[in-house]
């Protein structure tokens, strides 16, 4: 039995190593001197680690600006998404109003429609509103998050009705019930939703590529993608750019993975 | 409850849900419907400058697409991605989930997090990393293959290798998410069932086929529906790794739509592509649901 235990664990360790090897190599190459990565056989470690690539990125390439754009857009997207979806998810689960169930069924059906279907008209719509090439334009899709409403609603269904009734009898308004009773109960799913929106908006590529063209507004993924199509040979710089782009979300995930993984399961399995 | 209480509850319900519903109407439903109308017009760079240049052209956009070989190339490429990628990714995810679910595994949370990590990374960043990993001369993958006597493969430069190369990357990037969904389903399969089959002398594969798979069939369906939808939406992968090449072997529907719409500013024709993409996803999802109903999975 012990042999079996070790062989399974060894296999898992091997699979895990293969899985994260690309990320480890990305970090390793980002510390190599210019031209060092273009060798055969490919070097695994930098001969003499250097921060030169990062200095170039933040100095010559002005990556700090893109980093700031990404942080601002993802933070605002997260805040706005929570503001819009939490009350809606709660209302669909617990407040009885006419047409509620019919509307909710339509929302669930709409989950099948990929956002890209409406991308061209949405671009024209935002152009008419004067929001092309602005943070606001990049944020708009995050206001219309059906998945978030769905996630919050599933979680709210477990709140006992008696609890809300008791608060109503005590004279609490519906807004007070949401703030004082429901929000504390929802904390775990709010954390999950916040991480989900932050990661998704940080990693998003196609919409920011379309809506942001001004060099001062673009996010890290857009800047990296556009540059990677031009500077194909500069592996070390590109790897440093990849590190700057993906490390913040990777660290965020590692720090909060317990809330994130359990919360995602609530959404996918109970649903 | 009093009538007044009921009315105030309904009012609150509307007040709390209407901001989100208004945003969904304005930025999701309306553009999706407008896409269909846009596809019946010749909206192009001239209409963008002056809306007076816009003309209704009926089905002309669709007729022109059907005659465009690049459109058909994008269609077949995408269907190849769906047909080859879905079973590959579902199998990979299920394998990872069964490994992490194994009762003999030590330090389970560590492996779960490590295998999930690629899913949260930024697609563009890891696509840049994988373009380098897949490099013909300096890439780690060809170097590792050389130990098994495999000659260097021009992963992203050979039209026959480019699609598998992107699939390997997409599989690496997404299997962790599906693994988590499978893990939750596997935990509901009673250990005793598997144990009893094992004592009866059933081998690993027999138990997988007759015990585990039937028990998690609805989850297999869910993961395949999600994976199919994901395969239809490949865009950043070809944009960063191959720019649709070589020989247009990795132009996907969305990549084609992007170039139609935002490179050539043929928004009418791009909207027609978007609408056809929607019909494809809808058709494949309905077929999957019907197959699942017939086989009794749901």
C-alpha cells in the first residue's frame, strides 16, 4: 500500500512539474542577459542573473503606464461588477416581484450567447456615446455580468426566509436587510466573485484590443501582444514582459486560492 | 404578509435588479440583436464616417462570405479545433481530476493548486511563453523531444503542426478549470462502489467505463459543452502565436471576424460572421444536449 501511495504521489508531482515548468522557465529566462536565450541547447538558468530586461521594460518601453492602466481597469471593473450584480443576484433569489422568474430564465438562456457576437455593434454603440478609447469603454462589458448574478443568486437561495421576515417585522427596510443581514452572509461568494472579475478583466484581451487604441490607455496584455508581434527575437525581454503581465494575478490567486476554488464549485456544481 | 409589505418587497426587487438588467440590455442584448441587423447592411469605413452612406443589402454579406475561401478556411479550422480539441481537453482534465482524487495521494491541495495555476495566468503572456517553448531551434519542447530521437518540428511554421501546437497550449491553459469541476463530481461517487468492483477483479479501465463514467456523465456533458464553446472562441492564441498562419492554417472564426471588422472595417460582413458563429455554437450545444438525453446522461 505504501508503494502505491508513493507511486501515485510521484506521478502527481511529475504532472505538476510539467504543468508549471513553462511558468518557471518564463521567470528564469527573464533574468538572462540579452541573446542568452537564443542558444542550443536552451539554457535552464541564467549564467549571471540580471535585472537589465526589467530596467529596459520600465525605462525604455514605459511598461509602468500599462501596469497602471491594468490595475485601474481591473480594480474599477471589480468594484462596478460587485455593485451591479450583488443586489441583482439577491433580488432574483429572495425578493418576490412580477416577472422575476421569467426574466431569470431568459438570463440563463442568454449565457449561451458569447459576448463576441455583439462586439461590432457594441463598438459602434460606444462610439456614438463617445466612449471609444476611454477607460469607461473598457469597463462596460463588466457591468453586464450574467454569470455573477447567477453565482450570487445560487448562494442567496440558502439564506432562510424566516431570517428576512423577522427583520421586516422588526421594521428594517429592504435596503437595510441587504446591507446588514445579507451582505455579511454573502462574504465568501463576494470574495470569489471579486477574484473572478479581477482575474478575468486583467486577463481580457479581445475587447481592450478593440476599444483602446491610445498608447496611454492600453492594458498590459494588449501592449505585450502588439509588441510580441514586432520584437519576435527578443526572448528575454518578452519573457520579462510576460512575467510583469501575469505575475500579479498569479500571486493574487495563490494568496486567495482557497476562497476562489471553493466558490467556483458553488457556482458550477449547484448550478 | 401585508399588501403594503408585499408592494415594498416588489419595489425593492425592481430597484435592486434594474441597474444590472439595464446594463445587460444596453451592453449585451441590444448589441447581440443589432448584430443581426448590421449583418444585412454594407456598414464599412464610409458609413463609419457618414451614416448616410449606409445601405440595406439583404443577404449580400452572407452570399459574399460563402464565396470567400478564407471564410471557409476559418470555418474548417475552427471545426477542427472543436473536433480534435474537445475530446483531448476533456480526457486530459478527467485524467488530472482522477489523479488528484486518488485516495493514495499525499499533499492533495498542493497538486490541485499547481495544476490549476495555468488557468489563472494571462492568456497573452503564456501564449508568448509557449511561442518560445515551441521555437524550432531554441525551444525547450524540441530539445526534450530530441532525447527520444525526434527531429526538430517546426511547430508554428508548418501548416500541419500549427493546429496541434496551439491545441497543446490551449489544453495546458484550460484543463485545470475542468479538473476542478470533475473533482467535485468525482467526490460524489461512492468509494464503496469502486472498491466493490475492484474486489470483483475489475481492472482500472473497466472500472472507469462501468463505474466512474456513468456516475459523472452529466459532468462530462457540462465540461464538453463548456470546452466546445471555448474552442469556438479562440482568438488571442492565433493572434499572438501565429497571426493566423502559416498558410492560414490557424485562422479561426473570431480571428476572421476581428480582421473583417477592425482591420478592414467591413462591419456588416463582420457582423454576419458573428451571427454565423452564434448559430454554430447553438447548433453544436443542442446536438450535445440531444445526444446526452438519448444516452440517458441527463
